[in-house]
C-alpha cells in the first residue's frame, strides 16, 4: 500500500514537472531574446555562426552572423540597442525558436531590426501556417534601430517562430541586424466595450514595448485577412507604418498607450464597425503630440461614411492634446473609420513623426431609441 502511494505521488510529481516544462510562454523577452548567451567559439568562423544550434535557445540556417556592439563593417559602426550582442541575417538566413503557447490565443511578437548594407531590406516573420513580409527600408529613429511588431493566432500549442531574410545580395553578409525579441498575449480583436462600438479604441491592448527602448513599436501594413498586433485596427499602406507609443516614454492623451501617425498620407489607421443605415453616430477622439520634439502644424484627417473632418493641432513638441468630434449618418451596415496624418513631419534630428491619436470612441446618437438598443446587442 505504502509503495503504491509513493508511486502515485512520484507520478503526480513527474506530471507536475512536465506540465511546468511545457507551460505557455509568458509576456516579455523570449529565452535568449537579446542574444546575450553566446555561441561557443568552436562553432564560429569569425563572426559567422556555423552550427544550427550554436546560439542557445535558437536554431539557424543560412548566413547568420553573431555581432558585438560597436563592431564595424567598412566605415559603418553596427550598433546594438539592447545589451552587447545581436545577430545579422545574411542571404536567405533564418533564425527560429520553438514556443509553447495557448491554442486559439492571439499573440504579438516584437523585435528590433536595423538596416545594414542591403538596398531594399525586408523580413518574413512566420508562425506556421501564417506569415507576413515586413518592409524595413524606412528608418524611424536616429539610432538606426526600430522595433517592429507582428501578430498571429496560435493554431497549435507548440509553434515555431521564424524570422527570415529573403534577400539575395552580392555580399552574402548584407542583411538586417536583429535583437530584442519578445512576445505578448493579446485580447481577442472582437472584444468591444459596452460604451464604445469600436474595438480597442483606447489602444491599451497592443504589442510588447521593451522598457529600455524609448522609440515605441512600429505596426506594419496589415491586410484584411491578417491578424493585427493592435487588436481591432488595420494599417493600410504599401510600405509605411504607424507607431505604438507608451506613457513611460511619450506624452499620451489618456491611459498608457496611443498611436503616432508617423507616415503622413502614405498610411491610414482604420477599423470597420457594424452600423445601421440612416442612423446618426458620433465619432470622437483626442489629437496631440507625443512630447518627442515633433513640433509645428500637426493635423489629423478623420473619415466615416461620407463625412470627413480635418483637425488641426499646434504642437510645441512637448506634449498636450485636444478633443475632436465628427457626426455622421451611416450609409451602410458596415462603416469604415479612418485616420490619417494631414502631412509629413520631421523632428530636428530628421526622423519622421506626426500627430498622436488616442481615446477613440464611436457611439450612436439618441442612444435611448429602440434602434440604438438593438445595435448594442
């Protein structure tokens, strides 16, 4: 009897250990996501990593280099934003890590990337069966490093996250630097608050932002059939992005996060929402500046159904905001709410910037009517 009890206890303990071993990845940096755990010198040829499993917690293929901060390529110094080490993905190079996740959960991946010597650099980020091409040829920071985000819905409890450079340059080492990779579970994009018809209108749900990176996270173009790292919202553009910013490093009109429209009229932030044709609605939002030195005549163009509104904001680059409203009558059962920066703007250091929007709300007018009550259902 005692032996049987001990066997059961041992089995339960082993199951507990196994359960902990396969527990879902937590929000924050991935294991060795900063690449500070080095490959063994015997697995290197200069800066090139020669073994597929040389970098702890990662698998690699193709031309992958392991670089230190301040390392030079010709006359160019290669900086590292987090810690002392980073990797460079040369021709057809891939770095990947296996993750334990929760099935049917939405996740956002954040990673740092910097251009080097290739002309039209881009990255293919994937979690099978989903993938996305992220353009990284435009630089939005003075350091040369930008943080990008990408989202997926977990189809399985174990997945491979891959970052791949599909480029082929004459110099096989040319390719983007990668550093600081993190993950974050997202709320379902279908979640809607009872007092706001828009999903995630306060932008409080979004990609992971590293505490030591003051430049926010870029949300790339998102097709309608892809998942967004900014739940509820799409980014429409060929190559440009919007920037997700936090109150720890920026002036945010309300709450902890907002969106900076950094690409002028080349990019639009939008959301589609169900409406009742002929019913009046009111769209309201805050416009301001991120307190990042983006000064001048900022403006946001807002659209809903056939209505449009241009809202001007005089910025000193030190923070602040004002409130705007757009009233319209829906002309279809689905209305597209769109925001664009009225123009291109640059900070004194030459980096792109723009107006901040936050606290976006869409409500039916005369909400006490039976039609409005049916809409909220």
